[in-house]
C-alpha cells in the first residue's frame, strides 16, 4: 500500500492519533492525515509528529482517580502502513476528528468544530473499537452557523463486517434520476453500504474537502449545477490523496453533462461532449471491476443507452485504461490516480432497478467497483 493511501486508510477508522513532539514548531493546518507529511498525523487541525512510545503504549500512563489511564490511541508501530496495535484508553483531553470518547466523559468529540450537514464515524462511549467497519456508528454535525457540533452517535454495532459491502460509506453526489433510479440508494443499503446523497439541488453549497472525507468512496450521479475550478481541484486532490471516485452520466443523453465535465476539469479523465450520445450494450474489458465472482472471466455486457464516451489525457493513458467498450468506442475507464482510484462510466442505466434486479452481471459489477474503489482496511487493537 502506498504511504499516503495507507495514511488515509488509517484516518478513515481512527483519524486523530494523539501525541506530538511539543518541542517542534506548530505544524501545517490540516483536515485529515492525508494532508500531512508522511511522518506526521493530523491532530486537532494541525500536522504533528507522533511520540515514539509514551502514555497508552504497552500499559504506559498513570491512573487517575477513576482508575483509568491518561493515555490515548497511539500506534506502537509506525511502519510503512501506519498500522500496528492501537491502544485506546481514557486520557485527560478529547481528540478531534476520531469519533471516540477519548476523555471518557460520555461525549464524543466535544468542542470540535465541524461542517453542519456532514457526518463522521463514531463509537458510542464505553464501547471497544473494532476493525470491522460495521461496528462503527454515525454522528451528524448540527448547527445553523458556519460551524456546528457533533450530535449523538447512532447505529453502531450493526454487524461483524460480513455484509456484502462491509458497511462502506458511499456518498452519492447529485440527484436521483427518474422512476426506479430513485431506488439506487436504498438498494446499496440493502447490500450493507451506508449510502448518503449530497449535492442534490442546484443551490448546493460549495463542495468541501471536509464532506468528502466522511465517505470511503463517492459515486457521482445526476449533477444539478456547474462546478467551479476550485471545487474541481478539491475533488481531484481528495482522489489523489486516497479517495475512491466513480462517475456516471447519461440521465438526459448528455444534455447536462457539462456539469460533470466542470467537476472533472482538474481530475484528468472526462467525457467527450462533442461526440454526443451513443447506445450499447457496453462490452466489458478485463479489469478488477469487470471480472465474475471467482475472477476467472469477464462479466457479460451491461446496459448502456444514451450515454457518453470517455476520454483520458495522454499522460494518464498508461494507467487509466478502458474497462468498457461499444465497438471501438471507449465508454468506461478506470485506474489509479495518485493514491486513489477513479472509474468513469458513460451511462447511468446500471443504477436502475430494472437492470440490477434482472441482470446478475450488474450487481456483481457494482460489488467489484465498490470494493475496488475502497479496499478493505484491517487495524489491530490492543487488548
């Protein structure tokens, strides 16, 4: 795993790792560990270097009057994957952005500012962290001002991670399409995902890195407005720092796909608007997202009606490769981008229940896409 991808994987489950070398000058401001140098982590909005050893490691830290220790989540091994054994014990102060009750006062991330409307993973006070995504719950940032505060943690302990989608958090960006396409979000949830729609209206606020950080992967659906260069750069940077992105278009045969193109200007791969729409089906090309369940063969063709061709800049053509074709026309591409993964598909019919409920290839394709864009992450926790 690449270092920054590993850092983001750790951050998804346990973002703020306590401890810093307080003799150093204050580090750069940050939202997540992915924005920090390789040897630092994001703590309370600042890039800091973890202590080697210290309270919370191997039983370190003294007991307070309540009989708990003043240590916190500190990795005992800062190897290339930033993994190791993570010990979670009561400490004197609360850490922001990790979804844990660090100071054992039955409140999570109190005093930590957040973006109203965003969500974060959390564990209810008194519970033990688990490497299973399904053990984590969700809390919402509430408030009417520019910054809000975290509400109660709900939905934790849903399972042991054996759900099909492993409780991955999927952000669906844009509005649902007509009729049965609206069932797409509910269908993802029945597969074990935690699916949340955002940017569903034409007056959606500026796209923020903070809201992207609340998802394991983002699926771009029917966008409702054009996006600025700054927003496109925000999305591209999130992907390059380890995010997983799938983009679809085609709801209106490309009539509003200029919105998608505006969002992708800083990413690289995009859609060929001048060429206009075309019909399939789309023949899949060998790729991790297109293989059958046992990985021995490519899935049969999938639905494609009134969608668009995809294009990739020459400098990315060696790594972002075709995964779906109609004749000699490329209608789907996928590959790594920085430390993240990206997949562009030129149509949206695959999200309609008329397709995924009747064509076994489409549910398998979606499962492949989700698990490829957001690979499983395993963390060891101390006894």
